[in-house]
C-alpha cells in the first residue's frame, strides 16, 4: 500500500515536471497489448503487423522521404484551405453576428448547408472540378468554414452591447468599434471555432485524399491498401492521430485558454 | 450657458409581438446649465433609461430636439460621456488603456494619453491599479474606472444610468462621496439617473422627478459641500428634501 502511494506520488511529481510523460504513459499498455496479440500468432503478421513492423516502416519511409513529402502535401492543403476558410468565415460571421437582417437571411441557409456533410459534396465536385486540388480545397474550405462562422457569430453576439456603446461614446468610429471591441470580444470564440474547424478539416482532408488524392497521408493509406500493405495503413493512422494530438493539445488548446482566461471571459 | 437642452422629447416603442405601441416618454423638456449636477429620479419603468439613451444617441429619438452646446444630437459622440450600470470596461484592455481609450480615438499620442489617464486614475485613487485588467478589480473599483474613463475624454455632459446600482451598499456610499468630491474638483455637467431617492438628493444640485414619461416636478438642493454621509444622514434639510422627493416618487 505504502509503496503504491509512494509510486503514485513520484509519478504525479514527475509528470508535473515533464507533462509529456503523462501523455505517453497511457499508451504503454495499448502498445503492449497490441504487441502481444501480434506476436501470439493468432493472425498472420502481414494481416496484423506488430508495433515494431510499423516502426520499421516509419523509419524506412522517412528515410526514403516519402512520408515527409506526403505529410507536407497534406499539411499545405489543410493550411491553404483553412486560410481561405478563415478569410471567408470571420467576415461572414461578423456580418451575421452584428446585423439582425443578415442573421435572418443567412442563418437558415447556413444551417441547411452545414447539414450537408463535406463528403456528400464529393460526387458533384468530382463532376464539376474532377480529381484534383480544386475539389480537395473546396471540401476543406467547406469543412473549416462552418465552425468558424458559427463560432464567430456566437462570439460577436456574446459581446455586451454596452461595450460597443461605450466605445462609440468615447469617439470610436464604426471601424474602430469593430477593431477595438467586436473582434477582441469575439476572439476566444473565433479561436474555438478555428480549433474545431481545423480538426474537422484534417479529418475531411484524409477522406478526400483517399478518394481523389495523388499524394498525401490519405493517399498513402489508400495506396497501401492496393498493395496490401497493412503496415503502411497502420502507420498512416498513427501519424494522423499523433500529429493532430500535438497540434491540438500543444498549440491550439493553450492559445484558446490564454485568450479567454487572461481577460476573464472564460472562467477556470 | 445651457449645456444640454431637451425640447418636447417623446419616445414610442413598437412591440412587434403584441403589435402595439408603448409610449415610454410622453413629453419631456429639460435645460441643464454648464457645471450643474442633475439627478433624475423615478420609479422603475418611468422612462429614465429611455431618456438617457436618447441623449447618448444610442436610440433614435422623436420630439423636437436634443441640443448639446447648441448642436443637434445625431447618434453617439464623444461630447457625451456615458457611465454604465454594467461598467462596460473593455476586458482585454488594462485599466490604463481603458481610461486612455477616448484620447486614443482622438489620435492623441501614446505618451500623452497615458499621462492623462494616470492623472485621472490618481483623481479616483486608482494609480496602483493602472496595469491590471478589469476582471482583477472589485465592482467598486471597476466603476471608479468607468467614471474616470468618461471624464478623461472631457465630455460636455456626463450621463450616468444607475451607475452604482450593482455594487454593495457600503461601497455605494463611498462611491457617492467620491463622485461629489470629483464633481467639486472638476465641475463636469452631470445627468445622473437613479431610482434611489436618497442618492438623488445626496449628489445633486437639482432633482428632476419623473413619472410615467413626464417631468412631475423639480427640486433645488442647496445642501453644503463637501457632502459626506456621516453629516447628511442627520441633516434636517437633507431629511426634509428626501422625504419630499420620496413622496412625489411614491405618488407617481
Ligand atoms: N426596447 C424596448 N422595446 C419596447 N419597450 C421598451 C423598450 N425599452 C423600454 N421599453 C418600455 O418603456 C418603458 C420605460 O422603460 P425604461 O426607459 O427602461 O424605464 P426605467 O429606466 O425608468 O426603468 C417601460 O415600460 C419599458 O417596458
Ligand atoms: Mg433603467
């Protein structure tokens, strides 16, 4: 009992100093079980590879430059689409959030199009734009756009009316009110929307790459299926999960917390 | 010199759900001299906020005219400083930046507006809080910032809509005393709206009693300054005036 408590205390203190350990430790049993099952001979290795096989494939594909290239392709597509999505989504959200008329007109339409999932657009997009970058970008922009618009609307509406009035009474022009009050007031929500949007966009991108890609992580996984390489499929899945975890937990979530907490807009 | 002049002000709201008109302000005329402190008092729903919002330019008005230093009001502007019940401080700006916001909008360079802001913060005893964010301050301190933020912009009129209604009773008395002190030092023209009769009498040179969208009566308050609750609470004149106003408000 005493030893268990001492061990626990040591673990808590260690993870407090190196939080990354707290992230890795829970995966140790997952990888261990996977390793045991793969080595037990229950399934053929080519059908159900072990962690070492995936690791070996990771090293060899990285060494050959295929994995870094594909990863770069995927990330650039995501970034490109997300940038367009942000550039469209924030102004649209501000318009809908601040004008009651715009809200009345746009809101139902917005919800309708949001209900059509991104992938549901693929058949018509393939006819219109074919297998290529335009189709992929369209899907990512479409996926990223809605969370950003909806969060921006929410953010704009959450800014207390008195704040805009105070700014006006201190001499702020409408543009200054937008810049000094509306945008900062909506920022925590906008960042939440961006975080969600990037998450959805990343998943949608992989799906689209599987269908229309000629490169990228999604394409790598689909191509591996054709070659019957389960190792590369699993590798793709692990890369997707790891990468998104890092981006979300280490970059996006801290930014989101920092903006809201500092100003007392979000508690805890 | 009349700083503020309201002529036959009216306001009718349209209620789209009931499909009917609600007249909040029937016919209000009022002149305020430069450097006057006018309290407007009346029961809840008598149209106080509506009048203030029209003067501030937040809602369109009907009636003859609203003049500030002879100029017709057309929307919000820096000649009318507003202090809100909700404080309305910018949460993402420090206290110093909040107070310097008005000068910033006028294009005053940073050094100069920081100096102005610090001067006004000192006036409210807030020098130590300059670099803090509003959410780090108590309600009383936040509203002190709200008051000096409006003053630092040098408005022709200071409009205050129940500014002390959301702080505790003790703090409220302190804020009221501080406001009379600041008024004595700077002599701003003030319209102070409240439903609290004692507060109205304590602060003002003149109390305007409002009832159902009309001015019921006006009473001059010639109490000596500086005004301090410890003295006034026992003062016969204060008690008589308060009772007089209270009677009118209750009959309203
Ligand atoms: N935006 C509005 N729409 C419809 N009616 C309103 C609106 N604002 C105020 N009123 C009505 O006008 C009257 C006066 O309100 P208000 O000016 O807020 O009074 P006070 O500030 O004295 O409590 C009330 O009857 C209120 O219900
Ligand atoms: Mg009111």
